[in-house]
C-alpha cells in the first residue's frame, strides 16, 4: 500500500490533500517536529537520506519533493483527472505553476522566516542590536519588496478564474496552496483579496477537510 510519511505543519499536508482528492487507499506514518528546533525527527532519515517530509513509499519506490510526488500521483492514480491535456496551453501553464511554487514563491518566504528568527534569537545583549539591524535591513531592502512582487503577481493571476490553470481546479492549485497559506500566516498575502478567496475556496473542499483529519493539527489552515 502507498504510504505517506507525514510531518506536522509541513508541505506534506498538500500530499495528503491530493490523496484525498484522488480517493485512493493509503497509509499515514506521522512524525512530529522537535518542539525546540522545529526540525523533523531523525527517524525520517530511515525513509529518505535528507530526513525531510513529504516522502512517499509505493512498493519499491521512495519519492521525495512535493511537486514530484503530486505529479507521480496524478500520472499513476489520477486517470486523467486534475491535469490538463498534454500539449495544450493549459498544460504548459500547469507545469509552470508546479515549478513556480517552490522555485520562486517559497524562497522569499523562507528568507522572511530566517530574518524573523535572527531578530528574535537569544544572543548576548551587545550583539542583539547589530543582529536586529541586519535582519531589518534584509527585510526592508530585499525580502519585503520580493514578497510584494511575487504575491502581487499571484493575486493578478487568480483574477481571471480564481484557479491557476484554465477555469477549473487542478494539481497546480494543490501545489500552490502551501506558499499561499504560508504567505497568509506571515503577512504579505493578507493584502490581496483574490488570494484570500482562493484559500477560502480550497479550505472548503471536502477532500481538504478530510486531509486535515488524517494529518492532524495544521497551523497554516487557520
């Protein structure tokens, strides 16, 4: 049976969602982050050398990276659903958003998180003002402008139909869910009504709600 190795509050939530949309049988192995470091437990290294989630095992196959996993699930179990027809403009758009989610949308969000952690980290009192100044400069000079650029772009793309590809829900919407949920939690997406509407729409899907029940608490769905 296909198994998803699921880490709480992580990208693997969207893989659970994809599995529920497809309606296939699967098993969930749950892992919890270290409450101090927020890193995945070492036990995940027994599944994949990088010790990260999501990872799926399906017979002899072990596959990491959420985009690759979603594409595999669509090809192996989707029966032609949730993916546009190959060779069409919609299919090219689908492949674009599948790569954009992690290649362009997530990096500035991760930099935002790093800057916040630097600013709030415990350190000697004489270093703290310098660290906070560096973090503030990074955010104001690079991170925040990049976030405004990217999420303004995403918000504009959603104006046409409310979905990322064509006029209907697709795997690209599942892949894009995590950066938009993270952006809503960290601030930049809240200014864009189309992003908020997109998140409300996906959070209301029955398969999304079932995935939350299978995966446990997920802060980004708040």
